[in-house]
């Protein structure tokens, strides 16, 4: 995949799913051992490609129902560590907090 940022520039904020969940549905055989969504490392790599001003982990710690739905351990903090190691500004944004202040509009 090649990120197309030449026309619009890099995004101000990228919200990336990071829970790396393994989903094992009882009616599906054999059960999957493949993550259903990106884990922290893959999401950090995507952020490095996109080069946003800020990368924010999402879709984690909401559902954890072993053995049907098992997320990666500590996906939010793991994503932040991985992204920072790749030179991407990243942080966890709590519900209700502002991720990025918009620049004042020219009136």
C-alpha cells in the first residue's frame, strides 16, 4: 500500500484500530488464529506510512470475552510505544478529551 498524501498532505490526526483481536466463533471451524484487525505493531507501521501530526489508538478495551474474542494485551500503551519508536507522535485520548485543536479559521 502506498499512502497518497501528495495531494492533501499528511493527516492532522490518524485514528487507528489497535486491539489485534483473535475472534473464535463457535460455529466456525477451524477456529482462526489470525488477528481480525491490526495489532499495535501493525497500526504503528500504518501511522509511520501516513505520517499524521498525531496518531491515536482506537477500538480497544471495549470487548474482551475469551475464548470468543481476545484482544492483545495492553493494546493502547503498546501502540503508543511502537509509534513513538518509529518517530510518530502518538498518545491515548480518553473519551471526551480533544485529540487535536483545530487551527483558527480565516474569517
